[in-house]
C-alpha cells in the first residue's frame, strides 16, 4: 500500500502531472485526483492502485513501503538507478 504523499512525491520526482500519470496508468484524471486526495494510505480499487504503482515504477521510481529496509526508515520514494548501458 502507498500513501497519497508518496504518489505526489513520485510524480514530482518524475516531473509529470496528474494527466500524464493517468495516461501512463490507463486511468482517468479524476481517479488520480481522488487517489491523491486520500488521507494516509491511498484508497480506491485495488486494480487501479496496482496500475498506478506499476506505471510509477516503469517510469523510474521506487516506492519504499512501511517496514522496508531503509537506512532512514519509514516510507518513501526514490529514483531508480539507471540500468547500466551494454
């Protein structure tokens, strides 16, 4: 599960707006807006949440969940390391 803060932070790191995320996740802009307006954990249809997470990860961010190994602890978002060039 991700939080609305993580969702907004991921978009900010990627430099994309809600419309672009909606297109990447194959969802409507109002769906993205409702998800980001959630307090705490994102609320919504599990299938929609899965689409958003997959779209963000494919775009280049890693969502760090509660309890995940992290030196700073807590939830977060970070850019993925670029793949090494062949």
